C-alpha cells in the first residue's frame, strides 16, 4: 500500500479527538467530538456573504468620464 493511501485510510478510520491543554475541564474518556469540513466551509461562505451584504456601497461619482481623458480614441486611418 502506498504511504498516501495508508494515511488517507487512517484519517478516515480515526475520528478527530479533543486534547485539552489544561486539566480543569477534562471530557469523558469515551467522548468524541467531530466536525464535518463541509459544514465549516459552508458556514464561512455564508458569513462572508452576510458581511458583504452589510457593507454600504460607494456612491457613484457625478461625472463618470474624467475631464482630462486618459484614454483617447484612435484616429481613423480612412
């Protein structure tokens, strides 16, 4: 079995577990906390969409064509 396949199988078989950094709130030894990556991604997308919807849009300038005209049309060769 190639190494990547062994790692992939092990990741599918072994659930993600919580390892506390302190001993104040130790979970029960048989407790397993899992999260689906798809749910996290969807939540992130929805939050970003809501943030964008709440931002006010900039007002358009009164004169959309600049006076000095950076872009000039080419002279017709005909």
